[in-house]
């Protein structure tokens, strides 16, 4: 009798164990199932595509001899080579510049990222080198007394930087802003040397360049589609253990592959986190998060709602970026371009009429501007302006705090030097032309 009850308990235990094992197997299968999703078809690439010209130009570009100072990026403080050596360097780079400018006749769009193996846009270091090469050319023109020609070289760098983000993820957008700033800084420097006619010509080009800018929300949408595609690719290719092992090798701060085997314990921790939710939920949470960010970016910078909480699974953490900082950088570039455009025609107006206008509307009425540029940091409306006297005026944006301080410039005396008037995401005060500009 006792032996029968023992066998009965054993059978019951085996049955329960089998049910548990089967349940765990079904749960693991459900968790590891790749979601069946059809992603949007990428926008067809233009043919010809200016992107291809920029990549080719980056392959042609010739670096200078840093020992003599004849470089394409002569930063302040570096030795300056003799003029003939710098002219020779520019001549060697003529094919690269010619190829890059040939692309300006065509639309620019980067190929979509749809795989972990796809490059995130062109070689970004080479793209920055091309922007520096354009300003190197402009510097030589300025040195030879051709301020208008120099401005055109700097404008080409701005144009290139504005084009660069189109069709690319956030990283290319940020590099585009950097390339744009390289040319814009030189335009601010040469502005006082331009004649009224030259200043008006530069303004017209800036007005033509601005509509080419990629909206930040569209960049986030591109980022979302690339993230979704690469997430699905990894789900299809890798089981949980293999995926955990790969994610565990990524630098948690930079999201970069550290090219070394992940510690076993780190892989176990990542794998355990991946197993706490299904792949369908990971995909759904990431998609909803990106949709919320895109919708938020459609709002004016000054009134956008707080950022939604990011998903906390390892896959989304890898794909997620510093989106708040990215929006600030992109809108900051728009502000700087608007201030430069307006500043140039204010100089032209004063040179031709002997005084600054009473309002920015006069610049439109008298044919200097097609329209007064908006202030991207304001809830709505154009840049702010105040004429102080016939020979003095204040042109400004309300800055990232969204508050009009009457033209009181952002100023941090404790920072000192060139950083004193730097605009940061949490700066208080206004962005004043020629004070907080660069």
C-alpha cells in the first residue's frame, strides 16, 4: 500500500515537472519569437545622387603636410606654411573640390540603414575634412583680397553641412551641423569685409540653402526605421544567448563594440534581462518610444512636452540615442543661420542707407530679405530686433530657455575665454548676434 502511494506521488511529481518544463519551453519559444512586421519601403534614392559625389570626393581628398603647417584644417595656433605651399596643396585638392561641387547640381540623400552591417552614412571623418578643405580654400581667397570668393567657399561648406543629414540617422545629422558650423564661423569673421552687394548675394544663397535642411523629427523617423530594421535582423539571426553575448560587448556609454569577448557574468545578466519580456514587446516598446519622440519633435522647441521614459531592455538601450541634446544642437544651428542671414542684410542696409532699419519688416519691404527668419527657440514668431541708434542695433534669439530677456546675452563669466558666451542646453539669456554666435 505504501509503495503504491509512493509510486503515485512520483508519477504526479514527474507529471508536474513535465508540465513545468513544457511550460518553460513554450514561454521561451514565445519570448524568443521574432515579431512579424512589414516595415515601410525606403524612399528611392535620387539618380544622380549628390551623396555619391561626396563619397568620391572624400576618397580623392589630399591631406597636407602637418610638419610644414600646410594642412586642410589649419586650426588657430598651428604653424602656417608659406603661401605658395598652401596654394600647391589647394591645387592638389582641386579634383576633390570639383567632384564635391558637381554633386551640388543634384539632390542629396543617404542610403537607408537597414542592417547592423550597413554603414551609418559616409565616412564622417572624411566629410568633415571636406568641409575644412572648403574653408581652407576660402581662407586663401580672403588672404588674396577676394572676400566675395571666400564667402562663396564658406557658403559651400554650409550647404554641404545642411545636405549631409538628409536620409541619415542622428549621427550624420550631428556631423552635418559640425560641417555647417565650420563654414558659418568663417562667414561671421568675413562679414565686415563684404561690400553691400556681396553681403546681399551671400544672404540670397543662405535663403536658398535653408529649405534644404532636414527637420529633426524626420531624422528621428529615419532613426526609428533603421532601429526597427536592425532589431528585426538581429532577432532573426541570433538566439537569446548569442544576442546577449553581442550586446554585452557594447560600451554602455558610447554604444560601441569594444572588440573583446564579454565577461560571462555580463552576458548572463544581459540574457536574463532579455528573457523578462518577449521580442514582440521589445519591438513594440521601442517603436512606441520613437513615435513619441517624433511627435514631440514636431512641437516647437519651447513648448515640447517632457521626453517619454526610454524602454529599459538591453536592445532598446543600444539603439536609443541622446535625442534631447540632438534637438538642441540642430535647432541651435537653425538659430545661428537665421541670425547670420539677418545680420548680413542689416550690414548691407546700413551701408546703402546710412542707418539701420526701424524694424526687420523693413528688410522684407525693401527687398533685402524674402522673409524675416523665424526664431526656432521661441514658441512662435521671428527673431527679435531693436535699433538702438543709426549705427547700433541688437539682433537676437530668445535662446533655449524660450524667454525674451530683451537682448541680454547669455554670459557665464566663470567659464572665461571663448566659453564665456557659449550657448548650452540649459543656458539662460538671449542668443545675441556677434556675441553668442559662431
